[in-house]
C-alpha cells in the first residue's frame, strides 16, 4: 500500500509534528508512505517541494498573495492576518510522482501557499480515496482556523466576524461557495478528538462525509518520565518550588489563554510559592513577561524533544488555559512524561484528561476553577495519577495503535473502490 501524506511543513507546529510522527509510525508498520511538504529538511521518504530557487519563489509568492488579499480586505489591518486562510493561491500537486503512485492521499494542514482549493479539487478528481485530518477548523469553515463562538459554518459562512468588510458577499462567502462541492466525492475525515468530530458533524461543508476518530501519534520512546530532581537542577529550579509548565508555539497567541492563566495564578493564593516554566515563542516578550504574577523561568523556543521531555518531567503540573484545542500536543506530551495537566472542559482536551483521574478539567471560562485545578493537582498528584496519565496516552496515542487504525481505514476505503 502506498500513501501520500501532505502537510505544509515538516516541522514546527502541532500539525507538522503530528504528520511527521504518523509518517514514521506507518513506515514502521510496513506502509510505503511518503511525506510531501513545502518546507523542511527532507529525509527518508520525505519529499520537499521547495528545493530549488524557483520552487521557493513560487511557494513564497502564493503565501504573500494570499496574505495580501486578507490584508486588503481587512483595510490594511494585521489583526486577523493569520486567523484566516483562503487557499485561493497555492500549488496543484496532483501530478507529482508520489501522488500519482499513491493508493491513498492523506491531507493534513496544507494552508499558507501549499495546496490551493483548486489543488484539493485536482486531488479529489484523481478518484483515489482522500483522507483529511483537520488540525483546526479550517476544512469545516470558509476561511477561519477557529470559529470561536461563531456558528455560521453550520449553515453558510458570510458576514464573517474576522473581516473588516463583512457582508453577505464578503470574502468568506466567496470562499464558502468554492468549498461547497469540494468534499462531495471520495473524501473521509479523521477527527483527532471527539470535540473535532462534533465540529465536523455540525459543519454544512463536512456533515455528510464519513468520519473516524483517531488521535495523533505520541512518541512514547522520547516522551517518558525523566528524573525530576536532575531535570530541575538543569533548569535552576529550587527543590521547594511548585512548578507549573506553560508552553505553546506562540505563548501570547490569544487562543492560548495566557491572560486567563495569569489571573488564575493570582486567584490560587499560591503565587508566592509558584514557579512558571515557560517555553515557546513570545511576541513583544518584555511586555508579556512583565505581566506574569509569580517567579518564572523562560527557556525560549529552540528546544529539542529530549529537552522538552525533561522540562515536562521537571514540572508538577502542566497548565493549558486555551480557549480552543483540537487535542493539545502539550497535554499529551506532558501526560506521556507522567505529569498531569489542568485545562478547560471546552474542547479537544477532554479526549485526554479524565477529571481528577489523570488531570483536572476546569469549567470554561472560570479562572477561579482553573486556580482550583492548579491547587488540587499540587495537593493530590501522586504515583497513581502519574501512572494513569501515562496509561491514557499509551491507550489512545501509541505509534503502533494509531498506525494500525489508519491502515485499517485505508484498506477499507480501497476495498470500497
């Protein structure tokens, strides 16, 4: 069986990590899988499309033209420049040898100049089974990656709240029309959480398509418990400090809920005893760091997998105050290392955390209950909870199990042809 996995990047961001781990897991099970990316360092069975100067210019031009259209629509404002994607520009990869040779085509996150809507249409037109794993809500909406409280995607996207010039015929409405028939033939969706499944079922674009719930792969060989004492010494953490770890690709992305975390720390009554361990990129870092209400250590964004595993092991609790998470890579990695997490009960996190068994699910959007969760885990985390956290990840995210679930789906789709 030959499978083409397609993602914009080979590394950097949750979708890239998920696609890369799935690719490795499938190859280990004997699948002839090729990972096709626009940007990356390459490797065995990895095809990077931006190898030449011309191809780099082509992808960069598609990216810039798409962003330019959004910027102009929003009257020269950068506010929602990366909150939405139109896929009006991009690449048609249907004629790539790896795609032509594939029995199954599996799309992941393909925005920002990778595959255009016409490109997706060309892939569907091959007649081959198309599998799509959404890592945010973009496939289910017209243009937004997270719909927030907006429910327009359940009927028809228009009058988009992310656009400065919203109307019945705005940019969202135009892209919605282009997407309406995109998934009507031979497209199956994989939801990485039950929350994502609910969103796909509610969307007028994707409700009729067949769907499966399969979690992402977790690298349990790397993400496993490390010595807490050694990990803390390396990070300069005092033995008496209670450590919360907070990380994201962009820590001050509004979706990640940093302001809610800072308020919860204030409300916990423990801020004098807490240390906040931060990892990830920060825009305007001085202003952001000044708002943290307790002692903190910021380790930056250039961490390898081993360093991340040590960081999770150094923490007593991982805090994920996000407004939305499709699943949460941070929670999964922390739990694999035996560190419980506190998060809200509003999205994909609920697929991972069993309340007061391997973590704490606070009532969204109560910062007081989030503070309660921090305190409860600091007081009640023990060997049994750590074992429960690791067991949950092994149960639903082990490389072998997730790969076999995908292989079973691929075979079933091929038998239906």
